[in-house]
C-alpha cells in the first residue's frame, strides 16, 4: 500500500509553521518562518517544508490550514479548521493523557479543556497583548536583551521585583521606572515572568485546570514563564520540542483523517 502524506499549515499572527506527516503518525519534515498572517510567511513555510521533505505539493493527499491567517490559503489548502481544535489534536498526539492545554502565542492566550483528545471547553484572551509573546517582545526591547535570553537571565534573579500591571503599556512604564530605580534587569525579568503567569492563571481558573497540563506555542520555549506558571498553578507542566509546531501537527493529523475516511 502506498504511503499517505498530509500537510498541516498553521498561520499564526507572528510565525508560519508547516508540517508533513506520513501515514498519520510519522513527522517527515517541518518548517517555521518568523512572519505570520498577511505576509509571504505561509508561502515560504510551505516551500521550505516541501524542500526539506524532497516532495512536491502534488504528493500531498490532503492539505489543511489553521491559525489566525488560515483564510488566506484558499488556493493552497483543501480545508480550514479552527486552531483550537488543531491544538487539542496536536497536544493529544504528543501527550495522550492531556486534560489542559495552555497555548501562548504571539498575540493571544488560549486555555483548552481536553477530554479523550477532544476539546470540550476553552477560554481565550485575544483582545489584549498581556501575557503573550508580543508582551515579552516589548519587555525584552525595553530591557535591551534578546527575547531568547529572558529565561536564563530571569533564572539568575536574587530578589523579588513586582511588575503588578498585566497591561503591556503600563507594564512597560513599570519596567522603565524599575530600571530608573536601579533594579537589576534579572530581577525585573523574573517579575515579568511572574506577571505573565498570574495573567494566564486567571484565565485558566475560568475553566479549571486538570493534569496532565501541556503548554504549547512559542512562549513555552521560555523556561522562566513555564516555571512561574508551574508555581502559580500548582501543577507540573509538560512541554515538547514541537511546542511551536503543535497547531500544524494537529492540522496534519486532521488532514490525514480526511484523506483516509
């Protein structure tokens, strides 16, 4: 029997991710381009993943798009689905005992309640950048550090600096005034991570948190946020090296279901 290849494309607000699956279980190739909806990102991510797999678009049995900018791929994708369903599907594939997914992306925070791999409830913060990747980008810029260095720097903190505002604009002012007071950047970063965690916990408590808790999205790569969240939630948090590809993975899994039904 011939192998069946499917592609999932997740067009986020700040990055485009693409993943090819073989027979619904084996990841053949993946790609990530650091620009999202409304840019050349999705097209570039598709070109890169096909090149990495040594395949052509015609080799795909089914292509499914998800994410913030999924509607821009009408001419490429066979079908589109909500990122909520795709994140639930991807997280269940990686962690079969998952009940809670915390997805922190570039511009929103989503909390999903999962039962047997299916999303049964969710809460979402999509009107405000607080607690998102964008929030951390702004803070890193104010502090003149790289966003990828935030976790290591925050881990070196020796005292508590409270960043009480969860609003990006006000938190930026707080950080500037802490710097003016001579507070150590590492302590400020630790305070920022705790501020993100408190924002997310407030959202998570709306639907309740049950083990296993899985964190997805780009911010899950920041160990400082993950540990602040673990502490604030009182639950261990599982992450995967595929954290940023979780939506694309879920899309490719749904594509495989559609190709084989």
